[in-house]
C-alpha cells in the first residue's frame, strides 16, 4: 500500500513537472473567442481572421491601439497630388523564406485582393479606388485613384502584403495548408488545426521589435465560461473577450491582470424613418394599425425615445460597467467625432412633453426587434429599452431572434425599430456615416446597412464632401459636422460603446486595442 | 442476408433525398448567408459580388437541383465559410469526435454494465441503492453544468487534468489520434466523462432491469440447478440474454454520441464535428449543414444494420430476412 502511495505521488509529481515544462516562459497560449475560418489573408474579411493574419503578414501601414495610422512596410507616405499617393518602402525587410521584400510584391498583392475565388466577404473594397499602381524603383510604390480618396491610407492598413510568387499563384487552400504562409511579420507560421488552434514561432529576422515569445499557440475556445476557466486553470495565459460578468472577479484576482479599452463598436437603435404610413410594427395607442402616419419619421419622436432611455443604468447594471454610454457614432477619442455632442440625459418627463409636441400625447405601440446572440448582452439590453420606452408612453413589445434570422429580415426592412451594433474598422466616423446614415443608393454605395432608410440631403452632401477631402484637419471637421447633423436628426439612437477586455496571467501584459485584435507581439512578458 | 442489405441501401437513398430537401428548404427559409458572412461595412456592390460568388443569386429550386446533380457524383458543394469541399471540412473534424465517442462509450459500457449487474443481482444492498441514486443524478443534471463543474474541480481547483482542448496527436494506423497515448488521453478524460454520464446512467438502469427480470426465469433456475459455476451462469447465460436490448440501445446511443456531442464539444473546446455544425448553422453555411446531416443519416443506417446483424448472432431465433415484412 505504501509503495502504491509513493508511486502515485511520484507519478503526480512527474505530471506537474511535465506541465510546468510546457508553460516555460517563452511560450504563450492565447484563448480566442471566435473560430478562424481561413488563413488566406485576402479571403474572408472577418475580425478573427484579420487579427491572426497580422501576426504573420503586414500591411503598408499599420495602426496603434487607438487606430491611429503609423508606418508599416512603408516607412513614409504622402500625397503627390490629390489623386496620387507615394509610399516609400522599408529597406532590408526579409520574407520568412529569406528573400528580400520589394515593390513588386506590393503590386502583386494589391492585384490579388479582388480576385480570390469564392470569397464570402472580400477585401476588394480596400483597393477599389485604385486605378493604377506602379513601382518607379524597388522601394517606391505609387498609387493613383480616379477621385481623391483620403481614406486610402486607412485602406492600406487592411491589405496584407505577400511575396509576388505567392500572390500570383497561391490558392486559399495553400494558405490553410501552410505552404503559402510567407509573410514579413513578427511570427512565422508553424501549424494549423482547423477549429482548434494555430501555432506560430518567432521570426528572428523581424525588422521591428522582437516578440517576447519563441512560440505562440492561438487556441479557439468559443465558450465564455470555459475560456475563463482555462485561464484560471493555467492552460491559457491570455484570453480575449472576457464576459462582462467575470471582469470584476478577474480584476480582484492577484494572479491575473485585466486590460480594457473602449472599442470602435457602438450599439444603437435604428428606426424606420422612411415609410410614412403602415410601418409594420407601429400601432396606435389603442392597438390599431397606423394607416396614415409613422411617428418614427418625426425627429422629435426619435429624440424623445433617446431621452427615455437611461443609458447609465444599462451600462451599470446590465453591462456591469464594462461599456460607455454613447452620444454619437464613436467614442470621442476617435477621428471625426464632435466635442459638442453629449450623451442624451435620462429625462422621461421631457420625453413625454416632446412626444405630446409631436402629436402623440398618448404615445403609441411599438415592437422592438433585436438579435440575441450577436452583441454583448444584446437581449437584456433590448428588454431594458422596451421597458424604458413603455414608461414614457411608447408601449413596446420585444421580439428577439438569432442573428442569422435577424439580419436577413432586418435587411428586408421587415421591422420598425431594431437594436444593432456597428464596428467602425477604419476607426473614424466615415464608416458609420456612410453605411448607416447615408441615403440608401447602390450607385454611391451609401446606406448599405441603413436599415431604417434614414435620409437627409444635407447630411449626404457633408458625407460626400468628407469622402474626397484630402486635408486631414478639414476632413476631421467635416466628419464632426456630419456627426452633429446625424445626431441632431437622430438618424439613429446611440446607446453605448462596447468595451473590449483581455485578461492575462499577471506576468503577461497586453495593451488593449480599440480594433479588438488580439496580437501576440503586443503581449509582453513582465520582467 | 444480401437481399436484406440491398433493400436497406435503397431505402437509405430515399431518406437521403428527403433529408437534403428538408434541410435545404429549412436553411433557405431561415436567412440569407450573405447577410451573416459579409463584412457589415461592405457596400451594395460587394454584397452582390458575394451573392454571385456563392451561387446564391440563382432561384432556390435551381440551387437545389444543382446540388442534387453534383451530389449524385459525390460532390456535396463547397463550404461558404471555408471555401473548401464541405465533406473535407467535416471529415477533418471526424477523428476528434470519434475519439471522444470512443472514450465516452468505453466508460459507459465497462462501468455501466458491471454496476448494473451488481445492482440487479443485489437490489437490496446499500451499494446497489447508492448506484441507483447516482444514476438518477446522472440522468437529471444538465450536461453543460456538469461539464463546467468538472472543469472547475479537476482543472481549476485540483489541477489534475487539462481544462479544454484536444491533446497532442500522434500517427496511429494512418490517422492522427490523440487518445492512444497518455499525453493526449488526459485531455479526453473530462469531456469523455461528461459525455458518458447520461449514457452510463441509462445503461446501468437498463442492465439492472434486465437482470431483475431474467434471474427469475426458468432457464436461470435450471442452470443453477444443474450446478453450473456462478460465473458461468452470469457470464454466459444471463449476460447473453440481457444483451439484446442493451445492444440496441448502445448502438443508437453511439450514433447520438457521434452526431450530437455538441454541448460537450462546445464546453470543452473540443474541435469535433458537433462544434463545426453549430457554427455552420449560425453562419448559414448550407453545404456543411446538409453534408453533415447526410453523413449522420448514413451513420445511423449503418449502425442499425450492424445491430440487426448482431441480433442474429446473439439470438439465433432472429432471421434477417424477417425484416422484409
């Protein structure tokens, strides 16, 4: 018996020693919250894919944690004239296979982007404005556009550059098998198990700051509770998208560190401000169809709805303080926001007065539609909003559904008021202005996600002007002005900005990023 | 026997056709894959391009006819999300799921039957009552909760076993398997136990009921009266007779463990097919969902076939041709 005990003790000790060995300091295991669908950086424009590819590949320009643009593979860039951009490429950069990085690689990569077969969400939008790309010498690239495009620099933070030979011949399958995973980034590709993990190893030839990790495992652990448990158990040293309900507890744990930052995603309500009658889910106060009016077309009603919502309470109770109340399209530190826009104060009495002024002293009936698996706590937020609206006389019913059903129906304009979210991947207000608030028009590309079909001629002019304004400061002012116009008209009701949260073991630090990307090279070992 | 198998196969083809039609129609009604897959910031031109690229610009009936035409030559289409043949995407995940199912069924059978036998033979003992009480717990606790508790206890508190994921794999008989060595097997234990709990309880209760019924029958009394050794009475006479219902249940449960291990796979981040099919349903990745359900149908048909053949081996009175009626 004693022998048995001793052997089993020895066995357990050996096990522990084994696991300690695995967790050696230069290894990092990260828990991702969503599956990576492809390693081809030009195939599927999806946050998890984009974040992963940035570990291996790089862009001409990159962004810091607040999405400010900074040099990447291009050391500098400037406008030669409003239609011409010149990029000076970094010298001495090597591909993972040892060959030098030159301008021809950039041209070939730009060319591949719109031509990836079967792409479910392509990156073509980022190169569409380019009409001509040339390379006068090995370290200069000239891009010409048909119309002035101040967003080109930002576009160039979304186009991964690959070697010419790869760009010209590799298929999506070649990336998934690892054959074509040749970049210039801080990590080299090592292994990919679909739905399970991606393994990366340090690129010792990297031109920039060397990563602290010789080997990084990115494991896909979609279940929130499991991801947290795996961090607590020590199987993961870092996790992304910490569920709001666990943030406080993890912050109190001295073996862990939490990093958070307000993200570029705004949660909002979109109202049917297009149909002047018979909006499908608007009823009169006594439940009859509204045959010759739609209160939601009246900006005063939309403002009243905004005033009826207690954003502080939602952030405090439902989001457990892991969110920021919103008064415009992006949090104030982002480009193109306005300092003059403040969060609407919770004022139910004022909301009732405004409703009466608009001709609805007795309110009306409404159904709010919301997804229940897309945004953080989406269903609970929608419940709270339905109650807030009901309190000021807009008797609101709530219907929630999985996002795959929700977005199909919402885009067919089957609803009257929806709750949705918008992540501005470019980190400036041009994206929500153009897609959510511009007048729906397939020709201009405005309003593609404008599911309320809000339309305001003055606003359209401002958006169009900002879209071709090359001067940064003038563009910033134009976008701010457009934001003010949109919020004055309440084209949508901003609710809050989501906050992105990472948790790490206390010996690892991570600088939280507004673009929600989890990048291994930004995780540092505390010395 | 040959005719019997042939008949089964022709029925299968019909079932497959109906399944594909139902799934196709169902997913068509649910929603538009482009809305889910596309970057929300894409404009109208890009949305239209994606629609054409995925073949969704054609009318629904034509999409289905195209699918049937390709399926007849063994091509179930390319996944919208992964851009690879749907069957490849599924088969790549299959070893992980089969491993988990093997561990779970192993636990259920080799723990369940002995415990059930004991509880059936000594129904009044305290241990038997304890076993039955545990089996009720195993039945009634929700899988996801038990899974999280297992992780909290064995991975977070005690630190004995890894919390999530599949262990390192090694080449074994041409396949990449993790459970053939301890480093990999230890990853499969917690999810295996979690998945086995329900089946285990089922097998315990079923075995016990069968034993209780059979020990009273004449053949058992006769065997004992003949003076056979106890082990022979139990091991040969009793076990063989209670096996028939057990084999049916075990067979069907094996099918459901393989096809519907979704909850356990999600909780333990186990990269199997269940996890894949749930993701695919959310993303409306129709080719993968359709292919998955067709594989599931085939698997159940195959398992039932094996069960029927096993019957005839276990019980010579059963003739396979009887299935004609």
